[in-house]
């Protein structure tokens, strides 16, 4: 079984939702799938094999900075924005030290964060499903580290939490 079929099979076995990725030719992707984690809300990410580097696959995810966090960041001086983003980046790298994490367009004017985890097919073939699933878990936990970092700095309740009202027990 080829590596793309193997990875797809493992994701499906673990209840991830998988769909073929339709990418334009300029994306230079030999193969790709869009993946959503099980449960609600599902995290979306892609698994791709670069056209020019068929010896590896890349897990990729983009995180848009929420409007509430972006607004709070915009009110800060550039040096304070840099401190906040440095703190969040540091925490996320502790979770996934071998992930490539980029703040776009830059650390002082952040709009989004891209996370990539690259893994060689040789490693996957040698170490199998447990290895791949641990890598995937670390990759996905990086998302939670970033979100947690933002909410530690500037807490923003999800809409579902705002709707619940507290009631007296007696």
C-alpha cells in the first residue's frame, strides 16, 4: 500500500473526516487531502505531498487571529504586540518543537499563524501508525497551545459560553 493510501486509511480508522484536496497547479502538490478532526467543533487541516519532494508529507494548518484578539492587539504598542506574539509562539514551540510555525505577515502585525509539520515517508513506513498518530496529536495540540496563549493574554469566551446564564441551585 502506498504512503498516501496508508495515511488516509489511518485517519479514517481514527474517525477523522477526509476529502480529496482540489488544489490549483501552482500549489505544486502531488497529492493532498483535507481533514477534519472528529467531534465538534472539528479542526480543519491538510495533509499534502509536495510535487517536488515526494519523499515526505506535510501536515498544514492556518489559524486566523480572532477579531476580538486582533482588536486587542491593535490597541497595544508594537513592542507589547511583539511580547504577546513571542509568548504565544514560545508556548506553541514547546508543544511541537519540530513544527514550522510562522506568524503572518509578521510578529508585530499578526493576522494569521501557519503551522506545518513535515514527516518523511521513510519514518512513517518504519514506525507505522502509532508514530504518525503521535505526530498528528502534537501537531493538533499546537493549535490548542496557540489558542490558549491568546486566551491567557486576553480571555475571549466562545459564543456558546456567553449564552448560558447562571442559575441559583436552590
